[in-house]
C-alpha cells in the first residue's frame, strides 16, 4: 500500500477525529492484502427503513509528517496561487471522509487512516503546498457539512451525480460500479438488481444505493414479486456486520470495497461483481463554486505525471483510474 507516513492514530476518546496530512508528505510502499487483479466496481446508494446500529466514533492525534516529494507530484506555485484566499492563508485543506470504504479510506491494523483516496489527497496537497486535514464523518453528514462550511470538501467514494452537483462540485478521477457482498454460499449468485426481490438488503445511509432501494422494491411488487426489504445502516461497516450476523442477506457496495472486504474475511464473505450496475464517475467533492479552479489542474498534474496511476496501482485500482480530470461530468 502507498500510505501517508504520519503518527496520527485513531483515539478512543469521544469527539470528532482529525488526521492532519502535510502537503509535502513522505509516502512509502507497504505490503498490502487489499485489492484485487479484477476490475473493481462503485459506491452506490437514499432512504427507506432506518437501522439504529451506531458505528464507533473515531478521533485522532495530529502530528504531520516530515516534508518530502510524493512520487510524481510536485509543488506548482501557479496552481497554489489559484487556491481560494481563505484556504491559502490557512494553509490547510479540510476534507471529510467516512473511513469504512477499503481500499479508498479505512483504518489499518495500526489505526492509521490509509487508502487510495487518502494518498490522492496527500498528493494534491503536495501540488498546492497545503496541509490536508482528513476529518472522519458519517457519509450522509458530509455534503451538509460541506454546505455549512465545516469541510472544504471530501474524498469518500463519492459518485458524481447530477443532483449532488446542485449542492457541491466534483473533480473526477476514477470510475465505479457495484458489488453484492454476501456470506459465502448463503444465496445463489444474483445476476442483477431485478433478482433482489424478497431479499433483505443492507445499504449505507446517504448513498446512491439507499436512494435506489425503494424504487427497486416497488418494481418487485409491481411485477407480483416479494418486496425488497431495504435496511438503511449508518455506514458501510454496519451493513457488512449485518450480513455477517445474518440480519441481512447481502449488502451492496462499490465493487472495490466489496472485493477488499471479502478478501479480508478469510472466506466468510464472497462478492458478485456487477460492472454494469451503478456505473458512475467518482471524484473529490468540493464546496460549490471556487475550488475546482485549483483542484482540477492539480489533479490533471497527478494524471499527467503518472502519480495518480502509481497511487491507484498500489491499491489495485489501476483499471478504474481516469486520464482526464473532468469537472461535474456525472450524468446519472
């Protein structure tokens, strides 16, 4: 894994955790069991019934790393000058993340916040000469937090969707699709979403799949089939636990997250990849209006230099990396 070298740890204290990643960070290759040679798939999901499972609060100490170059990412003064004045003067870009989406963002065995998007955020900090501060947050609280000014943006497996573009901006750098995560051997392979009728499906609150599950259930009943029992959980980790405990038949995640979680389960879980479902472009979510002017060319620099591909390859996500940093290009 390509991981940010910091001394930040997830604390057992109560309260919001913050992990500071300095813009000129030291990056190191570490051995990893995350990822797969298979083409990964997307984070998708709105609301039906709400399950009250609470995920643990995470907080972190904030000791930044020593300055260093990050692969092919290099500081660019012209791009740094495009950063909005409030962020440039503070020297910090604050990004929310829901650290339950491996290999994009998650806590490793040492309680370090790691993942492909964490590395991408650090590399953007190099280009723009900023510290990047990652703030753990529930997924469904991120866009409201950006709107309220608590965060400048987010790296958290966000699909660039048209309805989201009304509230925030996106700079896109990878693609995604869906994976169905089940207990091994518990259900027959499901060909597509039309076969979810009668199953209990766990999805994370605030995701595009949560938005879609009610409509899928309506389609089932309209066809004379059993409804989908859509169960909404606070985050992806809680949905996975529901599958492991038998409270849900499956959970629908991004393909990359499904693969990583299944690989770490010692055979307990398996994945049905659905590359034609939930096809999205994903990217860094930003406050509306003034950040794309600096983030888009900074992301393009990472693409052109090979730094982005190197990061994504480290996490076995090379097949979903884009070579053009588009702005608000989602059409779903």
